RNA sequence: CGCGGCGUGGAGCAGCCCGGUCAGCUCGCCAGGCUCAUAACCUGGAGGUCGUUGGUUCAAAUCCAACCGCCGCAACCA
């Protein structure tokens, strides 16, 4: 239908045993920025998200609430999507692994791997607690002195039959792949880590079955067993685009351009996942991006804590969104927490960033421009039809300090573009603010249109026209990050290109204004409403 | 000796890969300016021997070594 380049990306899928918190949301945000940016760049984007439901924990949680697992999962899926919607996450599909279509496609995949000889029967041996009826890791065994942490009873050595995936068979190919494709695992440090793991420990075959569980997907060749939740979860990335029942769609999208995941599950995505795909005769994904974590700053203690229920520091996205806005939420995390590494949240810091950058810098610049035009020109700059933007007003040194770093919209555009593509979102945003917004305020200060208008209306018109161009550029560059606010800024004026058609490169475009530049924003008491009211 | 990351003015960070043009940015603080704007904006200032020690070099925040301190991960806790 189109020769647009395609772009397929996913986030990790989440366990629905509790509602999403700000850390969960961080990943979706980072992925969303990429999706929005790629759409602006003309890609045919398909963005997959979902929930990972076939785990015993989910079934247990449902039981404790007196619900059927399926009903529970469906309700949680609804709740998750409500949050994603509130955050303006622009995913195209949302997969629930408990749904029949996923299960069937999943079984087809497993069967294929089995047919190809990469699944074999063996036995798993480990430390078992008869009270919990489950195996405990060697770590637990070592740390608890051989006792079950829950039952305080001795763990017993036990072995039981199971099915293994022959992960070890892919060791050489995987190492070669990791080493030969620097882009495959990002950021770089994770890639080194992943190579290091294999070189140090090799790859052991993986038990991919669980015995005697009701909730889950049955192995097609041995219905006594269910499929280990990870093996099934990873498959959403392909079952969600038609693997197993819609070959054409699957071929259109696969291989994925990027999987966005948390740094804790990098091994699953860079060792097990490619091996699984190869075992089924498919290609590995092009890139796995391991983002950092968000921690919560405990402002009383001055410490930084991992988000956890036991510490009672869980913050849900809705707490922030309902108090402020989705864009305020997006801005904070994208600006303040470097996507490839870790970040922190605190309400104090939130208010600082919000006031300083969204209210004082971005919102206030819009206010001063619109007010000047409204007060002095009745909202229209007459005779500016045919004016073509030029960025000289920012790069000509209007103050002797300016010569060091000449701000330039085209240069900022390129910086923002490359930083966004490499998922360094916070750096991209900083560049946009420092590269355009800040010099624009200096420019206004230097030209003082509020004074100039008394002596030279023509010159004032040009100054305001220029300043508004900065807002246009900034709104375009910020579109992937704070879509609603960016749109509000852009549509406050009658710029020639419709918002929906704006490309990233248009930020630096030199397209003539066909009509007189005018304020098109809604006016309240003759003024444009503040975009980001300060937090008191 | 498990793996990885971090330590830069009061706070948060950038710079380090490719040594010199680097001590930079934001917030806060102090002084001044402006008054179009969301008590916003602009200018100037105080404040750091870039964790420690040693090495390489004409020259190190930047490279090398050792040490100290903080943090994360270690197969189902985003």
C-alpha cells in the first residue's frame, strides 16, 4: 500500500499482579517518544504493548481476590490501558497472553522449535519446599541456611521431569551476533555485560516447562506441562503481529526494530529470545534497548529507594496526572531521568522542573509573545503574509556574550534528532530549551518590543514574528515528548503546515507565512490561558 | 578478586571514548536591570585543588595503576 519504511517496536509486557507505577510508566514513555518521533519522520509505525498473564502469581492474586483468573486479567488489562491512555501512550495494539489467539500461536511456535529438535525431555533438580510446593533458587537455599523462608522447614533436594530448551546450542552464534552487531544491545554497557555473561558462564539449557499447573499454556506435545511464563511472554512480540495465523502481516513487521525493556531483563531478550527465534527459523530482533530504572527519593531520610510495595513508596502515574497533566508527567520523566540510565522521582524535584522549565521557560515565553501581539496588534501582525522565517535573529550576536555558542535552530534540530534516535531524550530536551527557548528570551530582552512599539511598529512586528518562529520550532521539536502541549503552542498561531502533517525537519523550515500571522488560540479575558500554571 | 555503574561549587548533572580552546549547565543564593509575561524575563556575582594517592605527558576532570566510598544486578521483584 505504501513504500513508507516500516517501524516495529515493543515494550516489555507487564505482570498484572499490581497496577502500574511510575517506573512501569517510564518504559512506556520512552517507547512512546520513539514511536511518535518515527511517525513524524514518515515511518509506518506499529507499536505493541501488552500484559503477561500466564503466571501463577497472577492466578494466585485473582484467587485471593475471589475472582476467576481470566476475569481478573481482563479487568487489569483494562486498568493498565486506562493509565496508558491517560499518559497519551500511542500504542497500536495491546496483547493479553491469556487470550486464546496468543495461546494458539504460542503453541505453534513451541511445536516448531520442538520439531526442529531444540526441545528435549530431561529432569530438573533443585531445592524444593513441600510446604510451598515449589522449587527455591540456590541463592535462597544458601541465604536461608537450607530452610524455606516461608515455612522455616528444611528444603529437600528433588528432581522432577521437565522439558528443556537447548539454549546452549546457540552459544557461538549468539556471541558472534552480539559482537558483530554493535547496535543489537543498547546502551553499550549492557552489550558488554551480555557478552561478558556468555564468555564467563556460557549458556545453560533452559527448563521451559512447569508441571501440574492449571493456569497457563499447555505444551502441545505434552499437555501434562504448561509453558514456562518467560518462554510464552517473549512470544507476544510475534504473536501480536500475526505469527502463526497471519503470515503476511507477520512478514511485514518482523524483525522488530527495537524492543524497549528494563535493564533487569536484558538477558532474556538478548540471550534467550534470539535463540528461541533462531530455533524456530526466524530472525532475531534488530535492537534491544535496556532502559534504566526510576527510584524514589525519600525526602525525609535523604535516601534513594527502589520502588517497592514493602517500602510503601509506590507512586501511581495517576497521582501525578490528575494533579497536573499527562504532559507534566511526561516532561518530568523524559527530562529528568536519562532513559538509558537511572533516574529519581521526588515531588520537590517535580515542582522545580515543572516551574523552571515548563512554566517559566516554555509557558511564559508563549504568554509574553501572545500578549504582546494581542495588546499591540489586536492579535494579528498585519502585512506579515509573505514573511519568510529566518534564523538570523538568533545567531547574530545581539550581545557580546552570544558569540561563544551561536544558537541555531537547524543545529538544534540535528542535535535533537540524533539524541532522540539514540533515546537520549533528556539531552534532546535540554538542547531544545537551551538552543532555542533561552536565546529567544534573550532576544526579546534585547529588542524590547514593548518599548520598540512606541517608536517603530514595523520593526516590532518583525521582532514578534521572529520570536513566534522560535515557538513554532520548539513546539515541533517537543512534539514527541509533550504532544498535547506542543500542539497547544503550535495551534495558537496560524502556521501554514497543519499540525498533523508536521515533520521533525519542519522545525527549521523556511516556509513563507501565507496569511498574516495571527493568534488563533482561545482567549479568556482577552488573553491566552497560561499553558503550565506555576505550582505554588 | 562475580558483573556493572557512579563519585565534578549548597542540590542535580554535562564534559571523560578522540588529553590542551574546560572548569560548563540547570536549580538555589546575593546584587542590579526590565516591566511584555505565569512574582515570570535579562545581566552580573559569590561558591569547586573535578573521591584519594601515585604514574604517563610539555600539558589530565579527561589516559594508566592502586585504594576509599556509594549504588545497582546476580535467570521469573518494572
